[in-house]
């Protein structure tokens, strides 16, 4: 059972991501009409479409064992951090105010940086910074000074 769950999306970003998807399907139709390279274009169109659909939204989940960040599909955009591996966390106002080695960003109210005991720092945006900070503090994760 998730203690915290949030789905972060941006309508403007989703509309922008639809442009290359539509262009890829137009290219696929053009290669079909030409009769050459349809297989390559089909594989490319499927790959690009899956990638772009996956980055259109971020889902953040926290339970007793781990913090999970996933894209819509979760094939490409995903990161799991065990709670016991989190050294500290920091919350900053503004979605462009923090960075990490692994960074997941969409427009939001705040940005959270997770420092791991072993591994890279992970950062992501959120619209509910107070709720997220309260859940991490409840799980015994200290705030960065």
C-alpha cells in the first residue's frame, strides 16, 4: 500500500510531444506509399512513440520499503530507491531549483533531491512538497541541512 502517490503531468508538454509522434506516423505513411523501408520506419515509429509516451508524465510512489518514480509506461523512465538507502532529502521551491545525477522534471511547485548512501542523487518535481516531506520524515529519512 502506497503512503504517498502523485501523478505529475503538463498539458503543454504533452501537446509538444504529440508533434513528433504525428510526424513519425506521417513518415511511416510516406514510406508505405513509397514501398521501401517500411519495416525500419515502423520499428523507429514504435520506439519513438513508446519513448515519448513514457516521458509525458511522472508517477511518484512511496511505501514502507521504497520510493518509485515511473513514466506513464514505466519501460524507460523509472527509478527505484530503497528507503534504507536514502541518506537525506531536500525540498526546494520551484521546479527548476534542484538537480541530481538522475533527474525527472516536469513543471511543478517544488523540486526534491534524494541523496543516497550508495549511488547517485535523484531529483524530481512535485506539486505536493509538504505532503511528500511529511511521509519521508515519518519513514525516518532526515532532511538535508
